[in-house]
């Protein structure tokens, strides 16, 4: 920990120096001994203290040059001098602007959706509950992610703006802070563990004074996820699975350590690119994919398709896959909100237990005979 500098009167140099060193040592020891409330997420850490919470957002984008630390300060609480250098946010929040649809379910699960006052490009939001608030003017459209309406935000004066960055160049975030607005960088999209993504609900629990509720909700999701894992515990990954579709001239397959690949593995499918190390995706030519996945039993296609015929219109060569011929093609992106948002993108990160059950229903339907898909749809 970097020791802060102090302006010390000359006649108190010795006494004050000793006192500051003792305080720093005590604070350092207290922080290091405090348990991180986060178990699964790798880009988030929460340390709870009497009257305040330290939030650490780690590696918020690929090759990030720094992490971010925030202090969530309760009313009339005292924050140690050693933490004064970090951005301080007064909690519980009464108003918030967020820039990712993945945050909407966290707010609704915690019952604080009425604190949301702004969102960029509100058409992306699918939740019926929040759409009603958009329609009645309670949630303002504040521009686009990288071109937020600064004048409107300054006029609205939200207590916090939660945004994200994709690289080390974030002029929008800098401009927001220069305007006196509080900004918090979040990184749930960097999580590759399904439960790691869902655990970000604890951040919003801390922001709104709903820590206990957030923990209870997350513990329930973990329980459901583990129960789903138990369903397939004795199954062998025999069904082969292809994932993705062509985008322009590339087919992006999920790498082995990615969020998608984890679901396929947990559902006991044999994902054909499970030996491709890394996170994110790998771009391949159609020929390369066909060579490896022509005989795949199942195809999880990306895109809002309803039928295999509709899928074939985008690329007639898709008909060469066995899964296409046997109509074992599914998509998780077919359910669309009232204004065009994809429900899966919004809700799936916060409910991995439901995503996993959908995958199990696809690969092992006999285990969930009465289960109805939440996201997945079979193409007719």
C-alpha cells in the first residue's frame, strides 16, 4: 500500500510521523484481514467495513493498465485517511444511470428498478417492468454508450453512472468525471465463469443497501446451478456440439475457457472446440468449421432465427451440416423484447442456472421432461 503524504508542522514532525505510521499499519492490517465477499467473480472484490465498503474492479477490459477502487460510504461514517484517495460514492443510492442491459435484471431482482433514471438507447431494454418506466418517462434515453448526452446527464444529476470500457482509451468516462458526475466502471462482461457473472448482483446490493438480499438471491442461483450439475453428474459428454454461425467471412467459435464453452461442458456435451485454450472466440473459415463439425449432433446457432429455412437463407452451405439436416439446431437469441432488444443478452448473465437447464434440456431431454425452455428455441 502506498503511504499518503502529509503536511506536518515542524514542531510536531516526530510525534505526527509516528502516529501516522501506526494508523497506516493498523488500517493496512485491517484491510488485509477483511474477507472478500466475492467467491466466483474474478473482476470484482468487495470488502465490507463498519460504515463503508471497498469495491475493487479488476482488469475491467482486456490488457487493462490499471484496476479501479471505489469506497461506498454510508451516511455519517468515517473513512480512513489511507482510503481518501479513492473515489467515494454515497450509499444507498437514490438514483442511477447504467449503460448495459445486463444490469437491469440486478436492479429488478433487488426491487430498486425505480432508482434507474437513465439509459443509453433505451430500445435495447427488453424487461416489461422497466419498459413501462421508459414509456412513462421515468427512465430517460441519454444517448449512445460512447456518445452520452453530457448536458442531459448534468441536468439529471444522477448519484452514479455505471459504465464500462473496452480499452485503455475512455474519453467519455474522463469527460463525465470532469463534469462532476460520479462514475463507476463495471466489468461483468469480462467474467468467463457463469456464476462469476451472476455474482455482480452483490455490487448492486452494496450500492443500494441491499447486501443481504443480494446474497440470498445469489445463493439461490448457486444452489439451482449446482442442482442442475447434479442432474448430469453421471452422464458422459457423448453428444457433439457446434456453436456459432458465419459473421461476414468468419465463423467465430467460442474458446474452451469462455462463458459459452463452460455451459456446454457443464451440460455434459462434447464441445468440438473444447481443446482451444483461452477466452473469447476464434475466427475460422467456413471450410475449417465444416471439416470438424459436419457430423456434429447439435448446432447452437447465433442469431434470432425461427426456422432452418430462414437460417439457410443467410448461407446455403449450412445445409451441409448433419445437425441442419436432422433439425437439431437451436438458438438462444430468438426471443426479442418489444423494441428489439435480445432477452438472452439482458437476462442470461444474471440467471446462469436457467441457461444451464436449457442446455441440459437440449442435450439430455430425458432428465428434464417437463421443463420449458427459458431462452433456447429449436428451429423448425
